[in-house]
């Protein structure tokens, strides 16, 4: 009985070692692919992101136009009062 247990454990261990080595090999192989896809994702803009950016820029432009119109109206009132 004492001999059988260590033999079973010894036979089970190599399977674990092989599995962990295989997992490590897969991680090493897929790492450059993951890094490259992450870099491409950072460098490109999706359609949703482009739409958000365009909407944000449109709102900023409308705010600038509103402020300019308000300033022009104030100057016109000042000229009329003078």
C-alpha cells in the first residue's frame, strides 16, 4: 500500500507538469498577438467613437456660436444706447 500511493502520485504529476508547460507555451505564443491587437485598437477609431467625437465637437461649436452671438447682441445694444 505504501508503494502504490507514491507511484500513483508520481504518475499523476507529469500530467500536471505537461499541462502547465503547455499553458505557458500558449501564453508565450499568444502574447505578441494580443499586444499587436491592443496597439491597433489604440491607433484606430471605431464608428461609435467617431460619432461621439463629432457630436462633442458640434456641441462645442454651437456653444462658441452662442457666446459670439450673445457678445454681438450686447455690443449692438451698447451702440444703440450711445
